[in-house]
């Protein structure tokens, strides 16, 4: 047998370890279906209205403390955003005010509605700021619950009582259906506090760890996975998205 067949190659052109997994696209169409013009317009409009609402809120909040140069720049930015929005909407609708009324956006973006003549701009409990505030509270509650679940695995629970107190505060801020968790926290909080005050590296009992794990799991499940009515702060946005799902001649 030739020595050539028995010696390793000088260069391995295609090492096995370098072969990456090949993605398969057997179930995907050759030509991807674009979304309907109505849906594309809806997403563009939602982005533009959110930007405009932010700029108008900034203008209102800082109008007395801005320099003339800053005011001019902000006014220009608002004008460009309105122009871009009107240009997009003009392809399918009469104008910004018509679209806002048609798609139930006047309560979601009250300042933009007032600028477009589609509303009085009065503060609403269902505007985009209220929606973001509600989502922020939900995120805070879920993050706190998940942090507690992670920290239960540690061998030092010195700050666990403080974290449970923060979770209790998040529950209070959420209100509504989450208030039922208050009594569950109150029933065992003194035990948690007492145990965590013992020594430099206190550890919760197995029973308390299991109780806290069950409590936080229930909270996360309700916040993220349980089917229930959305909070009132999000209803305006939900109505808009429902409108986008309605059948359209453009589909």
C-alpha cells in the first residue's frame, strides 16, 4: 500500500466540525406573500402616530424651558413627521383625521388627533401612554417574580424578605385581579423576614422555598399565559389591531 494513502492530508479543506446545520425552507413559498396594503399601511401609520404623539408631548412639556433653536428644531421634526404620515395616508384615505376616526385611533393618540382635527386632545385613560404604563407595570411584576425564582436557587437568602416586599408593592401597583396575591404574601411574609434575619447567610426552609416558587409561578402564568380580558388601557390599541385584521379588497 502506498504511503500516500496512509499519511494525513497536509490541509483539511472541509473539517467535519466546521459543517453548520443547513436550514430547510421546504414549506415556505418561493415568492413570499407580502402583507396586504391595509396592514402595511397600518403598521407604518402606527409607527408614525406613536412618534408624532411623543414629539407633541415633548413640545407640551418643554415649551416654557426650550431655547428658540431647540423649539425650531422640534417644530421642524413635527412637521416632517406629519408630512410623512399624510403622504402615506393620502394613498388610501382622505387624510390623517379620516384615518384616525376610521381606525379608532383618536383615543390612543389624543394629541395627534387634536393636531389633525379628529379629536379634542383631552387626556384619556386609554391613550398610548396609559398602555405603555400598564405594560411597564406588568413587566416589572413579571421580572420581580422571575428574579425571586432565580434567587431561590442561591445558598444565601439574606435579602429575600426585601425582594418579597418589592413583589408585594408590584402586586399593589397592578391592582385588579392581582390583588388576590396580597393575602398569600401577607400570610408568610413574617416567616420569611424572621428566617432571613438569622445569621450572615440565612437560608429559607424547603417549605418556604416551595411556597414562594408556587406563588411566583402563579403570578407569571397569569401575567403572560392566562387568557383574560386586556386592561382598559390597551383597549384602544386592540381595536385598531382588530380593524387591521378585517377582510380588505387589497388582501
